[in-house]
């Protein structure tokens, strides 16, 4: 197993061969008709169809999934939120050009970097951002942590609409804060907000809200009315809104992204800070570069006082190239992923997963699918197995949380029996039980192979 996780040439090419063989077998079936016939494949400038193996590169999504699940074969890494495509050629060229200069001394950030961020947001979303209002961070997490340290009193609560991105909980733990969870309504395959209930959930010791726009993992793209209502309630309750909009570029057909900063109520906007990055949009998570802005100078000063941006040269260059020359690539990528969402919806609606795994309505945004696995959990006795594993862990002692969740049992079952690594929903807060998060930002051949493999495993469950 150890050879599978390093930059081992033999392991790398063996994994490539496995994936190529699997894709070839799947590609002969009628199940690939949607991918082959999709209008998005015709005349595309960039290639998203050819599977791009990431094995042997220490990929969290692929290599680490083998180790975590104690398996030696993986059809698809569908966990952590990054994409499997080659990055935009403009980014690769910019990095190659810089690498030719063989010195890596201290970086002085050029004005053109921030100007590029401002121009991108104005052109793409109509956001007027003043250059002096932009702050640079190592990532959205460090930015959020700086804001939490500045504006959330010790041991206070932070409002989250759940199920929500599990990384927020780590940010709260790191800053010594507590989650105040509002569980969204679920009806007719879609999540929504009961605003009366939302307002009642805000306690006296809740001073900050982390908003996920669009919502990870449910795929909600919040409307202007939704955001305005959220903002007005938070303003009334003196709750600062930290709007994480890192997935904003992934909007499916017929859906519009509304930046929180473009709301008409300027008092609401002045009670907010927006956090963004090129990392999700262009597959640059490893580059560690993000930014934030606010129309409120006091908030800007507060975050700045707690923020230390250890920005890398290559992270800045990659993000700058993405915003200046990567838009065509991104537009085609977003269109391709929309087709992947259609593909997943069609597969489930055709009943190929049976009653053991279900999805709701097509997500409005993100490249994530929120999967109901309650039927599978019951079928394989996940609750009982989790309880037994927890007892054994408690008896063994040691440090840390030794509780095993039923969703972890399902996660390992899918990895072992279907070769598909998804994220257990229990870490996404209230409403995450009996769910898994599935990342579909991969080639359609790999996605089809994963769906077919899971369907086959469910039949044998």
C-alpha cells in the first residue's frame, strides 16, 4: 500500500492503466449516450472529456482516499472539493514562464494583482470593488479565521445554516467558538429557509454568521430576496455576515449568482465581508491564495489586524493568470459540469440506484451532489456497526474523538464495494445524517464509471 501514495512511477502508470481500462469498458455501453450526444462536447476548445489521472501525485482526493479506506483500487475519488481536469492553459503558461526565472526571493505584490481581481468581479458580476478595500489571504479559511478573531467574542456562537460546509466547524474549533445551527427545511427535493425560524434561532450570544453562497453541500444558489431577508435579519440582530462565495462561478443553466455585496440595501451590505478565491473556479487549491473585501472600513481594519497573508509567488501568478486569461476555459468548464449534473439526475431518475441511494432536485450551483443514503445505511446495518466500532475504540483508549459515525461506515462500504470515495454527511452539521457529499467535477467517462460501479454494488448489498 505504501507505494500507492508517493510519486512512484510504477504505481502512477499502473493506476493510469486501471482507469483507462475501466473507462474503455464503460465507454462501450449505451450508458455513455448522454455524454456522447451532449451539445457541450461539440466544438469545445478545451478538453474535459479525457480522464486525467491524478494517482501518484499525493492527491487528497485520490491517493489519500486509498489509504483512508484501506483499499488498493479506486474507480473515482469523489470526496474533497477539487476538480480532476487539467488547469486552464493560460495558468500553466504563466507558471512555466515564472519558473524559468530561477530565484525565489521575497515577493512584493504588484498593483496589477489586485486590479485584476477588481476587473474580474466588475466584468463578470457587476461588483464595484475598491482596490483599497481588497485584502489578500492565504486562503478563505485563514480569512474567515481572521474575521472571527476580530469580531466574535470568545466562547460566543456563530450562526450556520445547515447542512453546510464542514470546514466551517474546524474554523470555529480553531478560534474557540461554538456553532449555532439553523436546520434548513427540506421539501420536494430542495432545501429552503423558514425565515421566522431562522430569526428565532439567533441567540443573544450570536455575533457572527458564516453564509455559504452558493450553499455547499446542498447546491442552493440564494436569490436576491433570500439574501436580502437574511441580511436584514442579521442587521436587526447585530450579527455580522461573513459571506463565503468561493463556489460562485459554478451556476447551472437558468440560475444566476447574486453576490451579497450587490444587494440594494446598503446597510445590509455594510454589515458584511465577502471572501473569494480562484481556487475552486480554476482548480488551484494547492496554490494558497484568496482575498476578501468589504464596504465597511472598520471591518476591513479589523480583519487586517488579525490577518497574516503568507502568499506564495506561484499562488499569486496562477490566480492573476486565471482572472486575466482564463474566462473562456472557465465558461466551458461550468457548462461541462452542468452536463454532469444532468447526467447524474438522469441516472438516478432512471432508477439505476434503486431505493438505497437518492438525490433531490438538480443543484442550482457548485459541482457537488448531496446524496441520501439512508436506505443503504439501513441495508448494511451501518448504525449497529458504528456502535460496535465506537465501543472498541473506547476500550482501546487513546486521545481524540473515538466515536464512529454510521456515515463513516457507509463511506468505507462504498469505497470497498464500489471503489468510489465520497464524503460522509455527518460532518456537515444538522441534517447531514444519512447523507453523503459527491463531487462530480470529473470527466464524464470517469463519472459514468463511478455511477455504474455504485449501482452494481448496491444490487449486491
